[in-house]
């Protein structure tokens, strides 16, 4: 991936040397062992009931300020190549989604991406690095511990810069869902007693849509920059395949329990990323109306 072609975002905050502070530890899974939880939360997709997104939506509905959390951080150093990579990917997601929103007569609001180490406070509470990358709708910020990319390669054999870009784009996809009001609708459905977990639950549909939106970004980024190299697309598809609910549960428990799915199977995650990438259209990402995921 020729990521150095990308415009660098100014919306990356380096809080790695500021410490995470105290607060409430979020995470865990509903009805899952700790071992299963530790695996499923990887890739920033919090297992069980996705507490980061839920609390952020509840904060919005309760009228709590959703202004960006003031992080004790600074701009990343210019010689930090990992941070430069993140800035390049985030910058291109900004360019892509600004253009898509403008074409639809809307205005895109850039999220902030916070680099942290160990733990971090957000509008959705405190999270440790074990949570993985996550998006908090309460402050419109993506949170990422760069050590997670090492875990991707070592634990899931999901290495490569485009696999890492997929992770960032997926979390930005949750930001797009928030701006479009989709996350609020999902949370309202939750409060009304709708089925959230399971193979056809709303959580799975929400996560698969974020995968599809990541694919939409990848399509437009490639059209604009022609920055993908041989094997890059396969890296992203391998990453999507590595973190399907069925594969993770099989690794953690030795069996698959579809009723507890929260993010979709490996096949579904690959399919929806490819759907977004092949069409480049947000309209093709309506997982909530899809009869077959």
C-alpha cells in the first residue's frame, strides 16, 4: 500500500504519554468466557452489547455534552512513521466521506482519532487496550492503541498495512453511521426490546454495515490515489475473515453459538467489505434491509 500518497489528517491526537487515568473498565461479553471475550473484542469490536457505542448513544439521549473529550495529547511527531500512516489513512477517509456527504447534500463532520497506550478515558467511559480500537459516538472520536496492530499480526496472522487501514476505516464507518442517525435508531430499537444479538440481530447488521462502509472508502481511495499494491486487498479480506464470530468462537470455545453473534461470520464480513469495495456506493450497504446477510 503506497500510503504515503495520502493527505495527512490534522485530527490525530497523540495521547500515548499522558496515561489513561482512572474510571470504569468497560468491555466483556454476555455469556462468554474471559478467553472468548479477550479474542472477540479484538479489532475494536467490543463483544456482547458494545458498551462503548451504547453509552455514547445514551449520553446523547440524556443531553450530555458530546463535544470532543479534551485529551492531554499533542500532534504526533513528524518522524513517527506509524502515526504518519494513521494520519494518511484518516486523512483519506476525510476526503472520501466529505465528497460522498456533499454529493448527498449533507456535511461531513471529521472525527478525531486518539492514539493511546494502556488505557484511555472517553465520553463512553474508561477503556483499556484490551478493548481494542473503538469508536465512541458520545464524543465522535476513534481510539487506537498502535500495539493492537502487533496483536493482529501475531494472534490472527492478519498483517499488512491495508489490513490496518481496514481497521481504521471500520471505526470511521461507525462514525458515518452516527452522523446518518443509524446508530441512534439501533439504540432506540434496543430500548424497545428488539433482538440485538444472534445471527440476524441488529448488532450483527450494524457491524457488517461498518465493514461495507469501510469497503466504500477503499473503493474511492483507490480510484483517487491508485495506492493499492498486489496483495493489499487480500490483506483486508484476510483481516475481515480472521475476526468473524464463528471463527473466533471456534478458536475460543471449540464450538460456534450463533445466538451470541454480535459481528457476523467470517464469510459475511468478507462479503460485505467486498460489497462496499466493488460498488463504492453507500446505498449498497443497507444491511438492515438485507434478507440474507
